[in-house]
C-alpha cells in the first residue's frame, strides 16, 4: 500500500469546540440566571463533563471523525451491563476475550486493554468497567493523540459519568434478574442542598452467573458526587468512586484439527474451580474546576487520583492435539498482581476571536501524569515434573480432575516415540511460589502540551489544525533479576492532527481527516522500558454525515490506519524502520427516529489488512461486521425491540505465509438475534424483558489464544424493573 499521506491530503483533529479531553453534550445556560446549570442533550453532542465551554455545543455533524455515542437510556433499554455489550452493536470495533478478567476492545484491527477514559481522564488499569454511573459512552475511531495522548492507536472509549444536579431532587432505581440466576440492583439519588450545591449518589451491586460451570462473581461500587456553583461563572465538581469486583476467570475451550473450537467441549471448563479467580479494588477521586472568564474565553482544570489493586489466578488450555490425543489437554497457569497509583492533572483554555472575516476557536492545554506501577507474576509448577515445568496434562472430562491446584496429571505418561498419552495418571500438585516470572516496579511521568485552532474560513468551510507534544519518561526496576537493575527511557513525540470540513448544507458535512499517535515499546501496561523507538500510528479518513431530519442521521467513513515499528538489525545493531500493520476499510451508521413510533440504529463495517511482509492481518479482524436494533412503540405504554449482530470469521492467531488458512485457528462467523419488550406501569415505573440469542445458536465470539475460545451464552432472558420517585 502507499503511504497514507499520498492517499489523503488533509485530515481531522477533533473539533476544537471541546473544552477538555472528554466529550460533551449540553446547551448554554441562561446568561441571566444566577447559576449557570447546563442543559444536557445526550447522544447528539460531544460531552465536556457537562460544562459548556463555548457559546454552543458541538453537534456530531461538525466533528470530523467517525464516532458512536450510546446514551444511558439506550444502555437501560438494551439491558447492557458491560463495555462488551456496547461493542457488540458498534461498527468498526469488536471484542477480544481479555483473558477472562478485563475489557479488551479491537479498534479497527488494533487490540487494546488501555484505550479507556472516564470523563476524559485516562483509565488504563485492566478490569471490567461498570456502567452503573454512566451518562453516556463514546467510542471514537482512529488515533486520538491530540486530546487523549499516547495510545488510543485504533480508537478510544470514554465513559461520561453522572454529575450532581442543582435543579431537581430525585431517586432512581433498577432491579434485574436473569435466567442464569444472576441479579443486579442500582440506585441513583440526587439531593439539592441549596441553590448553589447538590449531591448525587450512584451505587450498584451485581451477583454474576452464566451458562458455564463454576462461574460466579460479586461486584459492587459506589460513586458520590457533589457540585458547587462557587460563583455564577465558576463551578466545582467533586467525585469519589469505590469499586470492588470478584469473578471466576474462564479462558474458554481448545480448537481442533480444523482450526475451529471443538463444539463437543462447549460445557467443559478448562480451569480450576477454586483458583480461577480475579479480584479488583479501586478508589478514584476526581475534581474539576470550571470558570468562564468571559463569553468567549473559558477554562477548565481537572485533577484525578486513582489507587488500584488487581490480582488474578488462572489455569487455561495451552495445548491440544485432537488427532494424536483427543482425550487429553495441556494446562498452563500463573498468578499475577498489579498495584497502581495514577495522578493526573490537566488544564485547558478555550477562546473565540476573529481575524478580519475569519473566525477562530482555539483550545490549548497541558497535562501531567504520574504513575507508580508494581507488577509480579508467578508461573505454575507441578510436582509430577519436579516443579520444573508450568505445563501439566489432564484427561478431558467434566469437570477436569483439578481442584485447588491438586489433581491427576499425565505428564509422565507420554510415549517418547509416538507421543501418545495413556495410563491412569498420577497425583500432581501445583505450587505458585516456585517460579517468579516477573517482578517490576515502574514509575512513569508524562508531560503533554497541545493546541488546536478550528478556523471558520467561510460559512461552508472549516479548517482544523493542531498538534500535541508528549514527553513519556519511564523508569523500571527489575526485582526478579540479580542486583535489581534499573532501566529507563524517555520518548518525546509530536502528534499532529488536521482536517477540512465542507458543509454544502446545514444538515450535511463532508470531511477529510489525518491524525497520528504513538505507543511506547513498554506497551500499554509498562511491562518493560523498551529499548526501541515507539510504534507510530497514522490514520487518514474521509467521511460524510447527513442529518435527514431532526433525530435521524447517517454517517459513513473510509479510513486507513498504518503502523510503523522500529526494528534492529541483528548484525549491525543499527535501528531501522519497517512497516507494521496496515488496516483499511469503511463504516456506515444509521441512527434515529424513522417515525414517531420506530427508533432504529444500524451499523456495518468492512475491514481488511496486511502486515509488512504481505501476509493476512494478524488475529481478530472480522472482514464484515453488521448490527441492527429497532424499537417500536406499539402504544403509549407498550413497546418492543428486535436486533441482530453479525460477525465474520476471524483468525485467532497470526496467519503466516505458508500457513493453511483452512486449518488455521479461527473463530467461525455467527449471527445472534436479540429482543426486548417494555411496559410502563406508570410514568415512573417500567418493567422490561430482554432476550439474548433468540435462536439459541452455539457461537464463539472472542478468543485470547489458539486454545482459548469463548463459548457464547445460549438463549437467555433478563427481567428488569426500573423506577424513579
């Protein structure tokens, strides 16, 4: 493929009509009012933590970038409880398994476990993010370095949280029960303390269950927030969130000789019923100060501190030979802990002015991040091989003969000539304390500065120009190595964004966009300092947005993402550049009210790619993805919904030159149908039924590695009662 720059001449940053690296939705408050309380219009605009930094909000039609927004109402009506649920119905992105203990999203072919933000603040610890306190979820495609900094190479996901309301006192609640036996409750209470102060409390608890043996879990969280109107021009928001999560870790089932997951194993859990668990505890404090200096000059300062304690222990299928030993599986395992403290301070200024007949909206800002990260990992070690190997062989049965790290192993029953396993096995015991695989202490400091100007050349043309400078400094101590050596590295990168927006009519925009970002070779989770230059990512995109009528819009975009990786010549030791992954494709989305009774959202994406040596794109890139959801209001009180999501087949691992695609580890394509029914008992009380996988199809939506394919949930239902008083 040609370089991106030769394909498209211009590119887009984000709209400069944002006040912070978060996304926003509200209208200007009455300038005559003593307290300027924003009016939130969700799903049509980009949020900025409910702060109107400019005279008017930014409609999606004026944002030169492909994005999707899911509101709190849509989350409730669809009974979404996780980020993964939302991704299933979003064009251009798909889920990865995340090893059964974390969110992992593939943004336009690039997998990430850290491209997550909350109110525009980095949220990069690996865990399952709850939705109980969310106002809306925004998924932005393409590199997003200008506002979000490093990473976000294929896109980012931002959760906008609920804030205290100064005008209304209310309590909302939700109670849900599913056919697996899981249930959840949530509370949302707002208290008006005075004309200038309010408090809001969101809390939830969920008991997890599903179709897999041994699966369970308990999650809860609480998020009190407070808003203070210090002056008519100044607002302070404070937030404290505590999350506690525990759940079973399920890494799925092996693939067979045909490369597909072995359907006969759909009910078998390849793990330890007692030890396959993950826990996550987090305390997050956020403060945001907003001030309007004048009608055209405004600012915002955000401070966030998070303390995270994460641990997971698991066994999983690491090897399976269906042809030679169809009745046996090899398990591997480890225990991993992470303690992280993040402190993030950011500030933005937004100003509007004219130079002659040309209008300018300038946003300038700075960000400081300090991260302390401690991580260790111990591999499994089995008594049958003298505690020298992390792999053990077990007979396949339901359940496996393994509990609490004790079972019957067959490592010593492999014929050295034929490789065939036979015999009755022998007692084996695992010890997680004998092999320290990794023990590191990392400190990361990031300094960032950015500026962007959205230039109104005429009523029909806007030009967006901007750039961001990041200094990423990491120091890592290897406590597992003799002498505890320390390695450090500093990466300094400039990430430009540019774009052109053409509006032939007020309800139509055509844009061209270009943007860049980078990812240090230490990775998203600071696994090491990395000795080579960062990976660099470039995105070019052209698109059109058309609002047919108020509340109904069509968006379409063609894009190309290129990755450049630095490599080293083994002979000379010199660094040189090689092309990494190249992904191109297009997306189309339709969303809105087709009629007064019918709401429809639909999305389709086509993705293809290759690597520098011309092979097929590595793993987890379905060529075609499609989703549709329609909700029809039959009467004032009763409505129904019906939807479907389709995912094309995708390779589980890299397909190298010479590999046989017909037997390569692959997730088969699937189509899943979902449905819902709603009945409003009163204006403030609703009962709803959500049904998933109507046709009871056996499908495998995600994977992590060759023998770890997730078994999708069969036909199931959830009944929910939602109220407000």
